[in-house]
C-alpha cells in the first residue's frame, strides 16, 4: 500500500509546498506529487495548469474565465504566464527532488491535470459559451491535450527521474457532462448530455497518450455519480475517489479494478480542517480501508498492494498545518496497513 495526495495545497510559496510534499510523502510508502497552488490565481488553477500544456491551441483569460482563441500562435498574456509559471514550478521540483534527500525514485511520482471533459465544461470557445457545446471543438481540445501531455510527461520524467510516473486526470465535471447538468452561458439552460461512445473515445485519447509515454493513467473525481465503468473502458488503470461518495455500483467497479491488477486510490482522510474534537487518526484511516476491503470480500494481503490512501480531495481549502497533517496521516496509515 502507498499514500499520496490529490494535488492542490494551500498557500502561494511553491518551494515550501514542494518541501512539505517531499518531507511527508517522499519516502516509502509515500508517493509524492506535483503540488498545485490555486491561491496564486487563475494561471495556477486546475484549468490554467491544463491549458499550459496544450499543444497548438492558445487561450486568454476573460472576466468570465478562460477562453480558447484558436491556433494563431499568439497566446494571451495570461496563457503565457500559465506556461511560464508551470516551467518555474518544474524547475523548483527538479532541484528539490534531487537535493532534498527525501525522494525515492523507485517509489514513483504523480502529476495531475484537468481531464478533457472538465476542460470542455469549463473553458469557452472563441465565439462564446463552453467548448462542450461544439462537437468539433471538443475533439480538437482533447487531441491538443493528449499531444501536449506527451511532451509534459517526457519533461517531468527527465527532471525527476522517477521509475514510476503516474498521471492523474482530474474529471470533477465528468458526472455533470454525462448527465447533461452543465449550465449554459446564460445560466437558464443546460448543455445536452454527450453520448457515451464519444465520452469514452475522447477520454481514451488522452489516457492512451499517457500510456504511450510509459506512464500510468489515473482518473480522479470527488463528484457523486461519476461513470466509473466508462472511465475504465476508456483506459484508466487507476481510479481515485473519496470513499464517502461511492455508490454500491461504484464499489463494484473499484473492486473489479483491484481484482484486475489495477490501482484504487481511496480518500480516507478529511481534506478540510476537522473540528478539534473530531481529529482523525491513522488507525481510523486504516480501519476504513480494511472495512471497505472486507465489505467487498477482498483479502487485504492479496489486494492491499493495489490500494493507495489519500485525503478525500485536494487540500487547497485547508490550513497549512492541516495539509501537512493530512499527508502525514495518509503515510502513517499506509505504513500501519
């Protein structure tokens, strides 16, 4: 069993956040991840990070949020800042992983990016409304993300030298896209649901690009009603979710994934500061994981190595003290398991 974080952390000091991740998760059974600090603004948000790696598509930042501007080769100033910020962050990670003495390349390293359907539901097309409204734009976006991810994975592997590289696609909007619940620009309507074959194929392009670079493609969502069967069909070999939001059907999909030799990452530690009289322990986290395996009839000794423990979601809304404590608890729980 291993322990890792979902991605986001509080604060604006990137080197400090990276040191914290390496300090808490850099050694076995931890698996450190590339920190995300959305408090620094839109260029460092989940959407801004993903747009920073797009190939051959430009974007700019409007009052309503990010908008694609086409493939003119002239990205807006905020798009250039997002790319520059990502490069600076990778420089810091490269330096600290080699100098900290707390990083085990054999233990793996994880990076995160927004997936194609969350981007389509979040980013606007050049002439307005979400990319989700345009079939051709959806395809173009996913293909640009897949191609850009190839270069991103190669760059991270060169810098970090991890023997195992995990790429987690964050798809919090996938459930809403699947169910036709994404609001239109006016707010009075909803975008039509996308057919399952297109959902699967489009997500599959990005997951296949990750696999082609010899990295592990995971999909993470904290949203209820995420279509996990579709995610697995698309090619994900890792499923990551908050244990508390999984339905009976979701449990079955996660159990099948483990039995197929794939990875399941369960959120078992709160991602927000708990009340003083409700602070969890590593023992409680272990017990939650063991109860889950027992409920599904899975042997901990046989299947525990496919399990990864995480906080329930990103830690951007937590205090710095709790963010560090949450990662400590996941590592201690994985050790105790």
